[in-house]
């Protein structure tokens, strides 16, 4: 099973996917508890899912609207064309070619999205 996790109010929220499209959410008390779960084959931390070929995801717009003053904590998700970029600069260039946008987000976000390269 795969878990996508993120910090949430002093705990962790996990989107758990057994691989059959039956994703469920679970609130977990500590990251150590997540690491100790033998049913998890992969844990991804703060990695966006459902990436688009272009444009902003509706879930990101809704999240920014919902949280108001803290909306800047919802980072822009990369577009699919950026995922195979070898460098942050190349990722920025790919976004610009597709969307004519110069801003990608943070280098940390780029590294998180490309951590799957192993």
C-alpha cells in the first residue's frame, strides 16, 4: 500500500491507497507510527498527486480559498511536463514553454516531486 502524508495540526494525515483506487484518509499520531507500518510499501511526504498537463488544479484553488490568510502554504503543483526535468532550471523552462509562466515554486518542491527517481 502507498501512503501520501503531510503534517496536519501536530499529527499526520495520510492518503492510503492499496492500489485499487480505494484511497482512504487516516489521521496518524506520529511519523514514527507511519514508519512502523508494515503494510506500507511506499511513503511519500508532501507530494502533490493528480498533476495536470497545464493550468492550476481546482483542489489547490479550493484549498487556498478555504484557508484564507494561510493560502500561501498551498504551493503550486508542477505540471506533468516538468516531471522528467533533470534540473530545477530545466523544470522552470518546461513550465514556461507550456504555460508562459516563469514561476515554478520552490526548489524543495521540485526535489520532492522528483524524489521518485531513486
